[in-house]
C-alpha cells in the first residue's frame, strides 16, 4: 500500500502509533521529507472534512483524527523540520479562544486542530478570554486572524466587545475577525462588524482561507 494511503487509513482509524511509525520510518529511510508528510496530512484532513460535510462521519470522528494529527505534527514533523534548519511553512497565525463568560471548548478546539492541520499557526487562549487578552496576544505574535467562539447567548456580546476594543485601539483593520458558536449567525457577524461567521470547523478553514486570499 502506498505511503499516502497508509497514512490516510491510520488517521481515519485514529491509529496514532501507526501514524507515528509511518512518519518516523519514512524520515529515517529518507522516503519522504517532513514537508511532504505534512502535505499528505493536510490533504487527508481536507478529505475527512468532506466526509463530515456529507454526513458519512460524525463529530467524534473529526475530533479523534484531528487529535492524533496534532500530536504527530508536534512530536515528529515539527522537530524534524527544525533539525534540518527549516521552519514549518504556514499560512499565518491565528489567535482564538472562547470569549469571556463562556467555558465551552470542544468546538473551538476542533477549529484550532483543523486550522493547524491545514497549515496555520494556532494560539489557543482557552476559555473565558477577555477582550484585552485576544488583542494583546494577536499583537505579540503578529497574527492575521482573531477567532471568537461563543456557545451561550449571554456571552455573545463579548464577541462584540473584542471588535469594539480593536476599534478603540485603532487596530481593527489589522486583523480579520471571525466568529462562531451555536447562538451566533451570519447576521450577528454583520451586526457586530466581524469579517465572517462559520458554522463548524470545516467552514472556519474555508472562511479564513478566503479572507486571506489563500
């Protein structure tokens, strides 16, 4: 079986040990570069996203695949790239988190994993993140995008607070601001002046790529 098919199979089956072994062996035998392995992982995650949209797999499948991919990239591929003096090429840095007043994390973490496996550097700030923390982190790392998650109706206004604070500091045009979460909508995004809204992790990747003209 070709390497790409073996890797795809191990990601679909959440077989972390097999994926680690495939990547390690390929690198040791110089059968593939870490960049080539990252490309295979990215295309596989895109395929998994399509399966999810077609309702052929479900949310736990997405989470399981995304989790093992992140671990393999962190533990095997990133170190391999750095060892040869390189740096993982990315589309840009994204700061994201669940806004103040909300402790939900699964959807936001899935967005983070999918963005990561699609070539973005992710700074996941966690839950109950105040507006100032989003902005300060984005400034610190020179991010391109700020992602705001809200799963509670009572926390939605904190998404608006981040945008208002960006305007107050004269930084609004510096970042693309995207929002998501079950009580939010494209109408809410327009109302608060966000650049876009995504219904799930797959849409979030497409949205951010479109906003950045990727």
